[in-house]
């Protein structure tokens, strides 16, 4: 399958005619689905919804979760999966079911379900040796999916001055991995009201403070900012000015802006200072937000239902105006 896009319908039609004159194929008209992803466009409201409802329904039916009650969060709040619960000998049936659920969730997380990113990151660490505790966690994700299987990513027109402007959130959960005491990075990059890139990942080093863990996360986010800005430039959507990334750790923001090496930061790996270079070069800037308003928090830990529900609109698309702090 081939997708074609152009600002001019006449130019698009001329290209399709020339293309089909040289190659065998058919013109299916306006795209409504691609790679198992439904595209629902409302031209009047200027919105586009990307979702995988049919695929999600097949997963739920395949693993017998269609008739189970739904839950409000993908994982139990505050729960961390651990190697302690891995058995010495894995039950083959349990192993097969666990790997199947995790593998099917992977496609959802990659395409349209940013809200499942942390849960998938947790489950994927134990595909080689899952236990009963891990399988129960995977089946809970299916229960959450049952209540949200029709959700996807909703892009909208934010209006003049805000259209096609990249921004994001980054966060870390310090020393939260019980088996290694490493931290977890979570970031979300958003444009036109909905995510365009996201990640929940265990950091590859042990950090010595929450500020250092946040700085490592900001550097990882910065790499993605550079890539997405480059891709947008190729689409003719040049980003003017630095990309705003909301961060809730004041010390991390100060490290990114201050080139002085102090005794508490001079041990940080050189490549982590990539974030500082991006700030210096006016590619990215870290903005302070309240910890309870950091959307990326939902990609670093399993939050209670009220907190997760607060962040969830920003993970699937919203036309609300983002507030970095509570208005009193």
C-alpha cells in the first residue's frame, strides 16, 4: 500500500495518473485505514482520529477478555513488576499466553496507544521468564483496554499561531526499578493537540539523584526532539524557536541552562550534556511545571486513577489549553 499527500488536489491527481500509467495498481480514494489503523476525519470540526478499535477488539476476544469488567488504569496503582516473581521453571501455557498478550500490545503502543506505554514497558521486561504475578498484570491491561478499545489519537486544529507547533513533557521516576535501582524515563512530544512521539523506558545507567535522573531523561527526550524537528522540516513545517519541553524538576532545568560543573554534577556522563547543547543552540528549552501537571508522569509509573485520568486526555488528544500550574 502507498499513501500520498499533497496540498494541491490537482497536483495530487496528476501524480496519481502518471504513477498508475507506469505501475499496476488501483486508486482507492481518500484513505480510511492503513496498516490496521482507522483514520476518521471530520472536516467540519477539523479533526482526525487514528484508532485501532477492530484490532483491539480482536485481541480482547482472542484472550477471553471481551466479557470481563473494565478497570480505570492499565496496572495496579503503585505496583512494580520484579524478577523476584519469576519462577525457576516457566509454565509453557502461561509463557505462551503472556508473550502473546505482550506482543499484541506492542503494536497498539507503537501506533496509537500512548496511554499503554508504561504498562507495555513493564510487561516486556519479563517475556523470557514470566510468572503468575506478571500474567495477572498483563490480563489487567486487557481489562483496561476493554473499557477504552475505541480510543485512539485525536488531532485537532489549535488555531492560528499554535498550529503545527511541537511541544512536549519529560519526567523520570528516580531509582524505581526494584531489580537494579535504575530510573525510568518517560516523555511525550505533542503537536496539534495530540502525541506524535512517546517513550517509556528504563534508563541504562544508575543515577545518584532525582535531578540527575531527570537530566538523563531530558537528554533522551532531546534526541527525539532533534529527530522530529528534522522530519517536520522535510514536510515544510519548520519549527521557529526552541521546542518547549515541560519539566517538573527545577534542578534539572538549572543544569541545562548553567554551564558550570559543580561537585554534584561533574560526574555525569559527557553524552548526557547533549541536553545542555540543545538548550544553548536554541533547539529545545525546558519549562517548569508542577509535578502533578506533568503529563509524562503517566509514562514513568503506575498512577492512581485520579492522577492517571487527569493526564490521559493529553495522551490521546485534547483541545483543552495546557496549564503548567493550578490556577487558584
